[in-house]
C-alpha cells in the first residue's frame, strides 16, 4: 500500500497572524518600558520637590522665631494664627509661596503675590522659558500655631506639593516660648 506524502502547504516563514502577535507583544513591552521611564521621571522630580519643600519648611519655621527675636512684633499674643487670637498675625491654612513682604515674615497679611517662588525647570537654569512658577495648586505653605499652655506654643509648618496625581507633604514641628 502506498502512502502519499501530504502536499506542502507553505508553512515556512511567518503568517500574518504570527507577525501581528509579535508586534502586539513588542508594543506591550515598549509601553511597559515607557511606563517605567515615566515613573522614574516622577521619582526624580519628586526628590527635587522634596528637597525644595524641606528648605521652604525651614524658612517658614525661622520666620516665626524671627517674629519673636527681631522685635518685629509688640507682644507674644501676635505669634498665633489669626483665628486663634485677635492679635494673631499668621494666616490660617495653606497659602501660596509668596515673598515675605515688608514685615519679613511668611504667611502674614503683607505677603507679596507677585513674588511667587519659581523652580529652574527641566534645563536646571533659572531665568529661562521652562521655569516653573509655583502656584498654590502646585505648592502650598501652612503655618499652624497651637497653644500648649500660657508660655508654650507648638508650631507646625506643612509644605504640600502635587506630584502627578498625588499630594505629598513635608512637615516640620517645633515649640516656641516667649523667651529667646
Ligand atoms: Ca509678610
Ligand atoms: Ca529653566
């Protein structure tokens, strides 16, 4: 009995379906790579913002101590939030990163909106087109002063910033008494 070999059906080379599948897998890989890269970029800028937030928090904390030490204010009553005492000078809640204004103190009424902080942007050079102005949507500064007892108050400085869809914050806590 003779067995006839099956006719050759041209199985060599890639079919269209195989090529499509290969392309889909490749595209998936590239997308994953792009995602990882984007994530990396967020982390890099995150470190950058975190460092900046730390600096801004220290600056705001110093501002409160300066209010007491530099004789800028007539009494201890003034070193409070506006909502805590009629003489309190520090604004409540999140504020934009404005300049300190004439009193040299941050988060007070005379702060200057037109001196919003800027970051040097992607090129790392300040004063070029890609500089980023830090509006309150991106960065905010809060100074919260809580009375512990008559001669001691707790100061909490919170710098919040947006990173992608997340809001991060950096917090600094200290205590202040009426005496330097
Ligand atoms: Ca001020
Ligand atoms: Ca720049």
